């Protein structure tokens, strides 16, 4: 599975790209066989409150299910990435549990998904 990373005006220091890819691969983990590709976009945004915030937008193209797309905004880029990675795990578990509950087959190797 491919993970595309795009950065727009974000400076996270050395190792940011490796950090993002490692966090997303870990979050996707056991769900990898259900994902065609993932896209992560990091951007520096100016919110109405006047502060410069960092946004992490995640798009996952799933096999036989609708795409997952969401954005997380935090003050620090790594905090946005961490929150996005946590949400990826939760959303994938929920989607696959619902899909399985609707009578569709989910590979046994996934085992019981957490509530």
C-alpha cells in the first residue's frame, strides 16, 4: 500500500517525513489489506483566531468501501499527525466492523475488532 505525503509550508525539522510515514503505517497496520492507497497532506494554515496552525488532512482509498477523508488542526505539526493517526485506527475499525455487521466478509486474520 502506498502512502503519499505532501507538505505545504510546514517545517517540522529533520525526520518529519519519516515520522509521518511511520505513524500512519502503524495506524493502518492490520487494516492495510483493505486500503488501496493513503494520502497525507500537511499544511500551515492561518485560522480566524489569528494563530498559525498546522493541518493534517488524511484521505484513504478503501477497497469496496467509501473513502475516508478528514482533517485535524493543531498548533504543532506532530500533534496534528498523532491525532490523525489515532483517528485513522478508530475510523478503520468502525468502518470494517459495520461492513462485517452488514453481512460482508472481512478476513478472519483481523480477528475481533476493538469496541
